[in-house]
C-alpha cells in the first residue's frame, strides 16, 4: 500500500487529500481519489495499468480526482467500463456525462464484498454524516483495514479479526474531540487496539495538526509504536 495523500478534509501546502495505491499480485486498486492524488498515483503506476478505483464516500476530499480520471480515460486513453466501487452518493455526485460508459459504476454498501483481482474487499458503514464505507482488503491471510472517515460511534473491529495493517483516520487533536464527526489520534489508537490490529498507520490528519504529537497520542492508546502516513511511502502488508 503506497500513500498518495494523507491530509484531512483539505490539502495543506504541497499536500494531497486521501489516496492510496493498493497492489496485490500485480492488480492495482486506487483507494480514495482525493484532490492531488491522481498526479501522485502516476508516479507509481501508469493509468493504463490501473485496474479499479474504490471510493468511500461522496465528500470532495475523497472523490474529486475522479473528475480528472474521467477526462484521462475518456479523451486520452480511450478506456471504457472502468470499474468504480463506491456508495450510491458518489455516483449521484458524478451524474451527467460520467454515465457515458467510461466508468462502470459498481455501487456497494455496508456488508457487501467483491473480488478485485486476487484480493477480497469487504465494506462496512461508518459513523459519518453521509454514507461512508470502511474497507477490508484481504489476500492469502493478510489484511488491510481502512477506517475511511468516521466518528467514535463506529468500531474498527467491525472489519473483522486479523488486521495486518490498520489505516485509521486521525483528523483531530485531542482537545477537539467531538467537534466534528472524525477521530482524534488518541481515539484512532484506541480503535486499533480494540480491533487487535498488528500495526497502526494514522492518516487523514488536518493541516496544522502536529503529526509528531498525533503519533505519540495514538501510540499511547494503541499500546505499541504507530506510524504516520507519508506521501510516497509504501507499506508491505
């Protein structure tokens, strides 16, 4: 899993919002299409080799680069029926010309599963103002668990046991808990511990939040070392 963007809700200076490249035995899935992530994606894989996109919800910081992907596929690469896995709200936001066959809309909801190449993906609805889907991607007994955006009213353990790597949002500093339907780093660490995750990587951190402090707060509740998502870095799962 390669981080393409990790800023929460809007991109900070030189940054990008949510985006991750998940590669499994040569199959390439772009998870979240936040602003700035399409450009970073192409540093790691050409668009001709991209196999699918998974988007968690309709908020712009998670899906806006679908617009640019559409332009690339439709007018420059000539690709049709490109698989986009997302809740209904994302498809609704992309009405009009985006229904010309360039995208193959595969609407998913909590509790559903699908095979994306050799990996099995499963979705669960989180605690967020619009329909938002956390995801588990599993292959050969190794599993990535992604919280997407969520408040504390949802439990990461709903993604199941045996998370090799938990990628969990940590938007807020501790003193801002409850101000938005997001997690703080402290809460992200506690969520990872409750789910029994082997490793924890925090992401979706708001610009201006001290990332070093966030890492320490998450580690204190996770009970082990925690890493912070950095653009361009790759984690083996």
